[in-house]
C-alpha cells in the first residue's frame, strides 16, 4: 500500500515534467515512424481522453474548474494530427494501419467505404458547421460581454471591500477570478479555430490516403485497382472516423463548457431539477404521445411505450410534489399553533433605519446630557445647520444611542445602519495637538485625532493651562466627536441625499422659482436623475447651495443629454466659482498639480464607460507610478490645499482613478476655473522614470 501511494504521489508531483515530455513526444510522432501496435495504443488513448474530457464538462459547476480546457483543446488537436500523420505513413507504406482503424472501417462503415465516407462527411459537417461554429460564437459573445462587464464587476468588488463586506484577500481572489473568466472566454474564442482547422485537415488527409494509397499500390505494386479502391477506402475512412469521433466529443465538450457559464451545479443535477420540475408538462407529453400512437400509419408501440414511461414519471413527480406540499403545510401549522394567543407584533420598528446615528459607550453618556461638560445634542444641531449652510443639504435628525457592547470611551458613527467612523474620547480630558509638529511634551495618553488622523495626546484637565502656554491646540471631547461627525457628513453627504430630501429641496425652490423647476421636472429629467446629479456633486464635496444655478444648467442641457455624468460636468462648469472658492490661497491663487500631456492622452485613449460611469482601464503598473508621483508631490509641496488640474475630457475618469488613494485631493478641469484666478504650479504628474 505504501509503495502504491508513493508511486501515485511521485506521478502527481512530476506531472509538469510528464506533460512537457508528452508534448515533445507528440511532435516526435509527426517525424518518427510508428508500429501498428503502438498506433493502436495511442488511438485508444485518444478516444479515452475525449470521453474523459466530455464527462468532466458534464460534472463541472464553474468554468474555472476546467480553465485548462483551451490549452488542452490545442494539445489534443495536435495529438490527433500527429496520429493522422502516423496512420497515413502506415497506410501508404504498408497498406495496414493497425486493428483499431481496421475495426472502425469494417464495423462503422459496414465494410462499405461509400457508407463510411457518408458517415465521415456527416460527422465532419456536424462538428465543423454546427457544434464548433456554435461554440465559437458563444465563446466570442461571452468574451465580449465578460470584458464589457469587467469594469462594473471590479467596481462592485471595490464597493464591497470599502463597505467591509469582504476583506483584502477575498477582494484579490474575486478580482483574480474575474480576470481568469475573461481570459478563459478569450482563449476559448481562439481555441475553437483549432477545431475548425482540424476538421479541414481531416478531410484533406482522408483524400490523400485514398488517392495516394490507390496510386502507390495499384501502379507501383501491381494490386488490382478495384481491390486497392476497396482496401484503401475502408482504411482511409476508418482512419478518418477514428480521429474525428474523438474530435467530435471534444468539440461537443467545448460547446457544453461555454454554454454553461450561468450554471451553479453540474449538468445532470440541473437537468433533473429543471426538466422534471413541472409534473403537468410530463403528463401532457404522455397524453400527446398516446394520441400520436393512435394516428394511422405511425408505429403505435414506440409511442405507447414512451407515453407509459412519461405517465409514470409524471405520476411519481406529482406524488413527490404533494408530499413536499404536505410537509410544508405541517410546518406552517406547527408555527401557527405556537403563535396562538400572542398579540400581533408591530414589525414596522424592525425595518425603520436611521439615516445617521451615533452610538456611544457608557462612559460618554454625560456628554449627551445638558449642562457643563455635555451639550452634545446642541452641538450636533449646530453641525446640521453648518452643513446646510455650507453644502446646501438638509441633514436629517441625528439620534444618539448608548451601546453597552462598546468600550466605555468609544463611539461609532453609522449611516443607514452601517459603520462609517469610529473613535475614542476621554471624558473630563482634553485632546492636545501640536500644529506642524508630531512631538507633544505633556504627560497623557497618546492617540490619533479621528477626523484628520493627526497625532495627539489626551491630557488631564489640570494640564490645560500648561498646554495653552506651550501653544498647543486644545480640544474638548465633545468638539472632537462633533468635528469627526461633521467631516463624515461632508464625505458621505451624497448618501444622505435621498429622493425624499431632493423632493423637499424642489418644493422649496418651487415656492420662489417655479419656472425653472416646472421646466425641468418631469419633462426633461426625473426626480431620480436630478438626485444623481446632485449626488455626483456632493461625492466630490461640491456644495449644492446654489441650487438655482444648478437647476438652470440642467434645464439648458437636459433636453439633448440624458447622461447624468455629462450633465454633472456641465453643472460644474456653471458653478465653477463656487467650486474654486474652496481651494483659493490667501493670495487668491490656486496651487495646482498638472498632468503630463502624454499621460493625459494615454488616459483619454483608455477611458471606458460603464453603468457606474467613466474610468481609465490602464496598466496597474502605470497606476502605481501615478500614485507614487502624486504622493511625492504632496509630500514635497507646502501648499495647504493643492488641486489636480486636468482637461475636461479626463477629469471624471482621473478622479475615479485616484479617489481611493487620495480621497481628499480635488480634481478640477480647466473649464471650471474662472479667468480671474491665477495658477501656481507645485508639480507635474508623469510616469517617466526621469
């Protein structure tokens, strides 16, 4: 037993060497002569391999479980061609190609080379015109759709990663699987051409064997012509059949594999579940078959037998369905008995979800109380007013809850039930930061300020005066939480702007500017499309407080353009002064980072459009260089609020490219900059090595 296991282990461990030697051996078969006995073994192996491949495709649930198939298709095609050449050499030189070819020629062709030729032609036609063409077309369409869907799927993976649904490793695996699927369908599209070529080569080889054998043996060796025709007709047709039958099996396997891309189980299981899912259909088929059996001239016995078989299957499926229904009814009855006597429960409270809420540990409960050291509710109200004035959106009421599962000094900020921020503050302490420096010469608990990720220290109240004398920035716990909350609201304000909030804004605008609202909604844009434009602006922290100008811009362009991404860019151009004002220096200048023209052209040429918007599908290595260059410029520059200035044609795509790595870095287009604003360059983004 141990020796057997060691042999199997040695075989599997050296499979790479065996595969390499096998490919070289296939090439050698084309050149070196082969005995009839060895040819019989290889022909039998070819048939066995084809059977194994088609059975594997039947039991495969995911195409990536058999991702080696395109390469295997090429190797098996080369193997068949090598066998054809070897058999041709034997047929033309000896007039004998072994027992397998003779058996196929005698049995399949019934010792009649004309019948064999017809069968051979039919097999080639089925393989070449029907199966291979269909599989190639399916692979081509699947490859195209897979490539078109890749951007959306990649963004979906990124969204799940950002939301915490999956971790980095799972995201990497899903991206790799997505790439493998695209590569598989692309490879299958090309590999199908090998099968077509193999079918054509098979026809040519059969013709050569037949004509060449007759010429060689009838003219050179004196064999009678009719005997040579019959002998070589059987041999050549047998040779063609013994190669094309495995080719037909593998071609069918390729068709099965590419047409089962949406399957979640193996072929047999899905066939049983779906073909026999409705007993009535099988019953109706049984009745129709019985009626066909009564038609004069039709053979009654086959129809009656099949009608009986379908009737039995329909009866058994119907009984099974009744048993399942009875079991489900019994379960429901048991549940109903358990609920008898209970008052109907109001379930609406379970589906209600706060737009934004804060959960605090028990040690921070005093902050939520009124009076000295508290007043968190009043500060939150001030934050809502501030965001309404700055961003132009109405923030819904923010609920504060205590959560005993949190640490005493911990808090969580949630948007629609999902955590978007977490921090820790010490009650009766102060947070101290040293502007421009990392060192703080005070005793306390070192931490990171949650809103801007700056190094800080929590100090006792007694050290407050000393901290003031040293010139440190001092912040109380409530202000730390409120500042963190304000930054999270600004960063996620687009999520808080639902259709109901947009409806309220439109109703407010209609009171004073009814003309623009009535012109725009609903004739040119729906409320949802206006919401998408406003969300696009808020996603990049562009205020929407100048709502009148935004709506007028939409009314001007929405008659001809329905793409909300393009409409957003037109709106940005119209409210350029509002956008730029957030990034101006005290000298009324913009600190800009430009993009190398060659890089800009490269990005423009590789922009792809998806449901989620435009993005550049560029080489990951170039993306890494772009990030490294931006990071180097930001680290070297002393500008407080630098922006990246691009041409309008790549602004959206470039922002989407860098927003994961540099979420706070604004990307503006030239069309958004008023003529009166001056520029001051702080660097240029390039991917050159110099």
